[in-house]
């Protein structure tokens, strides 16, 4: 076997595309080797901002093999057969007949003689490069081929020789040369194989292995942490982006002037991470430290002092803006920004952000009154708190800080509210308003978020903007799932249909979809079914409970109880007997049963148990005011019937030759099914 090396030199590939691209490219290359019957081993692939690299040891020749090509049926028209023969350049005598699935087809035996691998590589390389898919691509110059960024060079060597070919679509010819680091070693050099290539890249300040760059960055960060007694806040997303931006990682640390440290943490961290790709640091107590760590793509003779100074200057300018915005915003009460939200359009048909706030505020009042007495966390202050949250929640959208740093919406509003003395629950709800349901930390936050999201979904459904297929531009599916998670986490007993109807009635305009309430409720319940199934709830349980009720909290509770019982052997046998009874009775609806017609002991015992179950159900309904507790007791009573049901089906023939006896037994089973259907899916 001989070593094969391919390097595609391009302008900088966006970091977010790199991991997927190299995995796909390796797959494309190896699939082509398989098609051409080229043996390969020791496959390696690398990617850096400027290079896509593939290497492997390949056989010198392809395998000699026989291929059978299927043609038309023997009984096909002469024209169809002639077309197949002509396309393959053969006559009828060259074909054989084979039977496939009781039909006779023509087959052509094609012999592929062994070829030199070198002669196949040009086609494989060009096809793989052209087939590589990108979420965004471009073409350059007068070339029409699309690629993520302009290709500047193709290095291709096999067995120490250049794989000679012209790639006319991009105006390039293959070569055995490449270049090193863009700034530190831009001169061209030639290579013989993968080992030679990797060694020379290292000499020319390029680390082409993505994971090796990661290790270098992590090791250098660890050294900085030990030297300065700080911890670097490493996020996986930022790390992946950083190692996709550099070919020669050099980790450096800069300092943040103390005057900026009075800013809220997020106002410091956001410019660092989002705008500059820096890692924030914390001291031993977990407090934000006045330092930042960054990864340069250069090695300076002064030890990085100039690079550090430049990065500090850029960050300081951003933090100076943030400090100015922060101090300016605080000169006015947060609620004074409410009126300016009239100028921000939420949606052409739905009005301004201010208009939406009024709708959410009114819906909060309605919900607090509607749910009072049903939920323990709702008291006489809840309505006031919710209205205050709704009033302030979106006010920071008009502040200078959020205008400049949009990632801080909600976060800055919470800081301003806290500084200006607002209730702590109000501040928490403002901060958490954009989080998912199971991430919310208090019932009040959850309650506001639920109301806000119901208004959001209802509004867009009312103007015909519901999700279609994979498109969901307003994240309404996410909002629906969040509502469901909120109800579960905080046991919120809420009538969704009432809230949706109230939200709909507040909307402006006369061209709204009149069936919005039903559509929104169905939309949320569909998400609910998926959520339940994903959590391990049996399909039959989900279907039964969601088809008979829209009470999300009760369905959550009942499904958990049912799922637990149905996992037991008694529960499984009970379900088996219940389903068998349902199948046997068919459309029978009569429940008139005569004990006189019973001859078998097992049917007498079952009939007695059915009567006792009916009495037990009545007792439970009188004793229990809690619907969930009532359901659990009724289900336990049903499980107690399992043995009698099993004995009945084992010993008694329902389809008796005596039609009267048969009908009596069917009526008894019908009575059983009707009783069970209250609790068993």
C-alpha cells in the first residue's frame, strides 16, 4: 500500500461548519474508494480554518471484479430492450436471463479489470470536493462552482508522486506544494506524504489537527489558572469556535480596568464572549475576576505584549460603551421606558410591543383571579405581582444597553428593577422570562411565563402564522412545550381553554381566525402527547387520557400513576383482560345481567366483584374531593379484579351455544368495560 494525501487550501472556513464538513468529506472519499474497489487503511482527516485534509494508505491497484447490471424484463417491448443494449454498447447475446421474484429479467455481466489507483484518484477527488455540502456557499471570480470559501490550492500526492489533474471548474491544477501559517510562514513548500506534510506544517506554525489545537489551548489555560490563582470559564461552544478560528493557538491573558467591574457581570461577559471570543475568569470565591483569556493566531517576539494591549484596547472600548449605557439607563425609572415601546412594532397585525404588554397584563389579571383557590402559591398579592412583572418585563427593550447588546434583554431589566427597589420576585421573573419552563426558579416566574406564552401562541395563530412543517419562525412549538413543563413543575391547575379564549378576545382587528381557540388548544395537546411519549408513558395511556380531557395537570398525574401500575405483572394482566373484554363485546351496549342465568362459579365470582366495584366507585366519589386521589383509589380497586377476570376467561366460554346465556355474559363484560373505562385506557 502507498500513502495518499489530499489538502484543499481555502480562505477561512467558518468555525461552525468545520466539524460537520470534515466528517462528511471523509465519508465521501471512503465511499468512492469502496465503489472503485480500492483497498484502504489508516484513514485520517483533519480540518483547520484554511485546510481540509484527508490521508490514507491505498492499494496500488483496484480489485478485479465482476458486476451484474439488471436490465428490463425479458417480455419487455423490443424498443425498451434495444435502448438498454445500446446504452451499454452490447448485443442481446451478451446478456443472460435470471428469474427475480417469479419474473425473468435480462442481466449484463460487466467485467471490471484492475486499474492503477493513481488513474482513479483525480475523478474521486473532484467528485468528493464537488459533493461536499455546506449550509452556506459561494462562487468566486468567473467560476460557477460553489464552495464554502474560495479554493486556493489542491495538494494531492500518492506514493510520493503528484496526482496530476486540472480542476477546470475552479481554474486550478493539482500540485505537491502548500503553504504554512498565513503570517508566520507564508512561503510555499513541497511534501512527499502525510508524515512529511505534518512535520513540515509543524515547522511552519500550523497545527492542522483540530483536537490537538484543543489540547494546546486547554493546557495553556491550565498553566494560566495555576500561575494567577484564577479559574477560566470555559464553555464548549466558545471553545469549539475558538479552535476553529486559529491554526497556531497561542493563549494569552489581558486585564480589565477596575472601573468597569461595577457593571453587572453579564454586561462584562457578553462583550467578552459574544463579541470578542474571550474567556471570562473568576477568582477563588467564584466572583468575576478582572482578567480575560483569549486565543491568538500568532506568536509575537515581545511575548504577546502588543497583542494583549490591542485586545485590551478593543474590549475596553466596548466596556466603556456598556458603562455609559448602564449609567444613562439608570437615570430613569424602568417603567418610564414603557411608553417608548409604542414605537417598536411587535407585528403589523398585532400592534406594538406596548399593545402586547397591555394584552399580557390583562390576561395576568384574568388568570390570577381564575386560578385563585386552585393553586396554593396564588394569594391576594399575586395579581399585583403579575401585573407589575407584565408592566416591566419588556421595558428594557427601549434601554440603550439592550439596544447595543440585544443578548441582555430581560437580564438588564432584572438588574435595573433590582437596583431601583422592585420586589425580588418581580426581578426574578423579568430575568427568567425567556427561559424554558423547567428552568424557571419560582412559581411566580412560571405563572407569568405561562401567561406570556399563551398570549404569544394565540396571537400568531389568530393571524394565521402557526408553524408549518419544519418552519417555526416564532418558536411557538418551544413556547407550547414550555407551558407544559411549567404546569408539571409547579403543579399549576389551569384551564388552558379559558386562558386561550380570553387571550383571543383581547386581540385587535376583525380578520382573525375564528377557530383559533380550538387550533391553539389542539396544537398544545399535540406537543403534550409527544412530551408524554418521550418521557416513557405508554402510547395507549397517552391516547386515552388526551382524547378525553384537556386538563394537563390531571393528565400528568394520571399518566404517571397508570404507567407505574401497568409496569407490574398485575397491571399487565389487568390490561390484557380488559382489552380482551373490549374486543369480545364489540358494539354491545346492554348491561342488563341476570344472576339466575349463571352456571359457572367463575362468572358468579366475577359478577359479584363487578357489583362490589360499582359500589366501591360510588363510595370513593363521596369520600374523595381530590380527583387525582379518587383516580388512584379507583385504579387500585380495578387492579384488585385482575385474578377474577383471568379466572373467568380461563374457565368460562363467553360464546355459549345458548344464545340467552351468551348475551348475559356479554352484558356482564360490557358492564365491566364501562366501569373500567373510567380509569383504564
